[in-house]
């Protein structure tokens, strides 16, 4: 089955690798497997390299990408994986531009259509289902083993999935990279308003999944939302169909109490990551009264961030969207670290 890119999904290293594999039959995938000191890209960060040197993603924020692209060409020619070490005391690091006091190890592996398409399809199948997947790669050989979160697995692997932590481990005498692939944060925007339009675009740009809910046909049009996933049923139906998991943020923006309250009710009944509601302090006070009458207690209502967004004095749709997304990123990072 030919791969057809999803225009509403952010283009990242893995989507590019799959696209180039389909188009050219080969690609390379570079993954950060360890860091020390100053490192702008965390362990698990990836960059895909096409056969003509095109690339997507980052492994160092710009310091060593050129060197990795050069090495990737040789990896593709030889069809053998390679571990690259960049450190402040090494000539290669200085030539590549990494004099920042850190060290980084990058694993570059060749991908071939016949051999690796099934692996990538398994990864994207898990992403579509919003389930976690652990990929264990033996560095010496490139051999991979995949563990689905729904299947039995060793405790060490399970813990890495729970904590969303990728790292090097040892299985016997072999160094193995355990890559925890967890679903991206998803932002469910209730209200295809001007703020919602900008928020959808910004969230997509940083790699978040996006869905827009608005039962008002004039707002939820393709002209306003483009390729973003849109649901036009009322929030009770739409949010239940999406499934609000612990990596989903819900933001209400309609200013229509009937729509926003219904969405907040569904969000409060879930274990979603974040709940935010647009509106003034006075508007939110009235909202809390209605939700309390509906049966929610103080602890429930305290989950709602309102007025939504970080308090940066935002004015206008674009700045408000920035403040909202910044707050979601903050909560997502704090939750991951906890």
C-alpha cells in the first residue's frame, strides 16, 4: 500500500523518512542516544536524511547536522549503522561546531523500503491509535524489537514508557537503545474562532496533534480550518469520539456557554492533561457556578485554567494563542518531569 502523507500532521523526522522511503527506496535516520552537559536536543531526538542530502528534524539544534548528513551518505552506501560521538575534546566536534561544553552520541541507521517499511508502519499505526511503543535497537547490528504498551514486557521497558524516557540500556553484553515513542500531545480546540485558527497552526508547528470542534457550520468550514481535523457534532459527542487521554489538552474558545460548558463537562470527567477556558474573571465565575450546580466539586473546577493562557498581557488572537500554547507546553513538560 502506497503511503499518502496526511496534510494535517506535522512533518517530522519519521514522516519524512517514510515519505522518502516510499519515493526513493532508501533514507537514513539519525537518533540522539545519549547526551552529557549542554545539549539542545534531548535523547530520542531524530533527524531523517534523504539520499540526496535533504533532511528533516534536528539532533543538535544546528551544531553537528552537517557532519551527520555527510556520515549518513556513507551509512546509506555501506548499508550499515554507525554510532557518532561528538564531544568538546574531539576534533570532529570542533569541525562540526560543538564547542558548547557538551557531548552527544548519535546513532545513524540506514532504512530500505523492502526491509524497513513494515517497521515504520508499525510506528505510525501506534501513533494513530495514540498508544505507546518501545523500540529497542541493538547498536552493533541495527536489529530492532518492538514492544506495544498493551502487551507484556520487561519492567525496565515498561517504566521507560510510563516516564516517556528514552535511554541506553544493556541486554547481556550488547548496548541497546530503548526509544520510548509516546503519543504526541493533542490539542482539542473547541471553537473555530480567530484564536482557534492561530492556535491550531502553532500547535501543529511544534509537533502536536490538533482537532477542532465546533457545531456551528459557519465557523467550522474548510476555508477557515484548512486540512485540520474538524468535528461538527456538539462537544459531548465529538469529545467522546476523540477519547480524552492523559496527553490531550482541551481549550474552549467559543464564548457560547452552551458549547463551552458541554466541552468542559466532558473534559472534567476525563483524565486529560490540561483544561483551559477563554473568558474574563467575571465570565469564569459564572461558569464555575453553573458547573458546580452540575455536580463538580472545588477540586474538579480547580483543573480549569481561566482566563486561559500564561499571563503575558496578550492582546489580539495571535498573542492570545501564543499564551495558550505556552501554558500547554509548560504543563506538558512539568507532567513529564513529574
